[in-house]
C-alpha cells in the first residue's frame, strides 16, 4: 500500500480513521513499554489486516502516551526525584542521592539526543529503509538473544540505590539502540540494566525513569514536526484518539511487565521477540507481509 506523506513525514495514520487508530493505539500502548518492539507490531498488525502502515510519525508521537503512563505508574518515584533534587539544589547539597540521580539521567539522555538529531531525517522519512521488515525482524531476533544472555549469565542482585554514574551512562548509550526499529527502547535499556546485575524489577524501574526525558523529547519533537508539516485538524483529532487509548493501554503494559518480572523472568519476552522476528523475516520472504 502506498505511503502517506505530509511534507515528507510518514503520516499513514491519518488515512486509517478513528476506529483503526484507536485499535492500533491499544497495540502500540501495550507493546511500547514492554521489551517486545512496538514498531514490529505496527508493521505486522496493519499488514495482516490489510491496513495502511500508520507510519513513523505515529510511533514517535505515541511516545507521549508512554510518557503519561510511566509518570502515572511511577508517580511516587518521579515526585520524589524531582522534589528531592530541587530541594537538594536549593540547600546546595549536591551530593544528595536524588540530585545526583537526576543529573545522571540528564547526562545519560545526551547520547540518544545527539544520535536522534543525526538520524532524524532518515528515521521519519517516507519509505525509510530502517522500517523495512528485514531490519525490524533481525533487530527483534538480535535483541531477543541479548536478553537471553543477560537472563542466563547475570546475577540480578543489585538494587537502584547501588547504581553509579557509569551504570547510568551504560544504559543511556544502550538507549541509542531504540532508534533502530525493532530494537525497542524498553528492550535495549532493560537488557543493559540486567547486564549491570540489577534485579529484574529494579532494572525495569531504572529503565523507565532514565528514559523519561528521551520519551518526552521524542514525543514533543514529533508533535512539532507535525505542526510544521501543517497537519490538519482532522489529522490532529485522529492522533489525539490514539494518544488517549495508548496511554491507558501503556499503563496496563507497565503493570503486567512489573508483575511478570517480579514473579518470573524475562524468558517470555525472549521467546516472543525471537518468534516475532522470525514471523517478520518469513512474512517478508514469502510475500504475505507487505
């Protein structure tokens, strides 16, 4: 199906209408914050249903739905971190944990900001080769293997209070992988945090908190790009439906992820990622995924 472009941006979601975007908002929300690649699902589901690809602009703007869900779920952490770091700055206590952790998050966000700016024109371009089924499928499989290695060989003993600036920078650099469709921001940062020997639920918490600035910047940047591209009122209203539905489903995704990590392990996600990757590669090769 032909790409839909608005001033060079891939805006296929506009042609889908409210009901289909609401459905894809549910899919996007559920998969955005789990380590299973929302981009992969945004290619598989529309293809199987014979729908227009919603496009990279939709995926990027939906970061704001993920942002709302993370802030709501981890509100106590976010409020304590912001309040504690501001209070420490006012007191001049720059060794306070909240202040140091907040600064580490800021520093760890710089790598993905620089990489995102360097690759933005290619990432959001209509028909970008980075959104090909082959790239997404291979990314899913590679990340699934890395997650399996982290599950097998890491001790999962450390807690968030033990992390250092180096730990934050390692996860921040790993976050660059989220720019490659199929890797998943949650997948890359959770895997990196597990390699640092954090407990599974603590690794997820670290991943979400560290990713807040990047998620916010990605979503707001995409809204600005859509504004510059003169997306019409109809397009904005369709996007708004996706954001509202996506926020609710993303909150549910965090709840499910934390319960799985607390009670089991990451193996369900390893198996699922590799399965999805194989489906994408096979579907591309055999022609039943466009």
